[in-house]
């Protein structure tokens, strides 16, 4: 069963992991998420863990760095420069930027590029604006969707917070037609301290995560796996395709079995 659940309200891309995001009107959804999304990240040179990437959980100031594109130097969807919190623009792969970030972090870092992206859980995330508003209300704060760093924000037709839970196991398609880009909803998005950080100041506010933990088992929004690539655009209709249960498949097989046997006997 397919049902329209809402429209694409906003699209975000984050060229450098944990730095400020870009708000887009149109984006290409590829097999590894949005083109240009989280393709760059700072590696903590002295870190020997399985996840050496520097994030705002380690350095909140990263949120205040903004990727930029200068005409003539841009390659595809990658930024050419980064504007620091002090307003200075530095080449994205330059030593000055690595030195500045390393100074704030307190250890050396190196900018790295991974063609398939650097993701914590999955290559695309979706959240409904009603969910963000409800968390803000419960926390006694304004609902700023940027705290949740989604790729797609949904404007729901049926306003209800945490409606995303109902999509797990199903498929979301964006736009009209059989060739519309689509994702399989794989899991709920378990939240961390990132949601506490103000995108404009990087100051922490624990009430936001407390509200998520208290009201919804520390989850808000969903992750997905890309099942069909294509063009995303603000305003597109989002259609939910419910998963076919094993019980339904089993019943179909039981019905088809005798028909098949009877047909074989008649031949």
C-alpha cells in the first residue's frame, strides 16, 4: 500500500563532517547519500580507534566553521574554502585550516576526503518538522531543526510528532512516478549530545537531549538505505510504501499453491 505522507520541506547537505550545513533547493541522491554530503572530515592523527574522525562531540566549535565554494576552484560538490568562526577564509586542504582546527581541539588533525562519505550510521537521515517542534516544546526551547542535522525535513500531511517510527521497514519515495528516488527506512535515529549544541554559538543545552530521552527512548527521526537514485527537490511529495509482512506473503503462497496444482493437472 502506498500513501502520501507529506512533502520535502528542506534539504540539508554537510560537506565537511560536523561543520555547518548547506540548505539546498535541489540535490542528487546517489548510492552513497546526497552528492557532496560528508565527503570531507578531519582525522585525528594520534587517534588509533576504529572511528578517528573529529566531530562536534569532541570539538563543538566545528559547528561554527562554514564550507565555502569559490568560483573557478570548485570541483563537483566539494567546497574550496572554509570560513572560520573569526571570519577568515582558508583553503579546505590548506595547512592553515588544519592548524586552526588542531589548535582548538588540542591535537593535530588532517583533512581527509572519502568518496563514499563519512557517516556514523547511514548515508541519509530524515526527520519530520513536527517531531522537532515537539522536542523543542518539551525542552522549553525553540525547535531548531539544525540541531538534528538531517538530510531531509518532512512537512507532514497528518501532523503528529514521532510519526517516523511508523516508517521503519517500509520505503519512502520522493516525487512522482516509478523512477522517483527512494530509500528503505532501516532504523530509528538514536540521538547523542550533538542535539544539545546551538548551531549558531556551539553552546551546549542539555535540556534538548533530556527531552528526547524522556519522551521517546532517545530517538528522533530515521535512517535509510538508498534503493533508487535520482533528484530530490523541495516541495516534492513523499510517498510511504508499507513493508509486506511475512504473514501476507505466506497467505499469498497458500492461495496460489492449489491454483498452480489444478492448472498443471489440466494440462
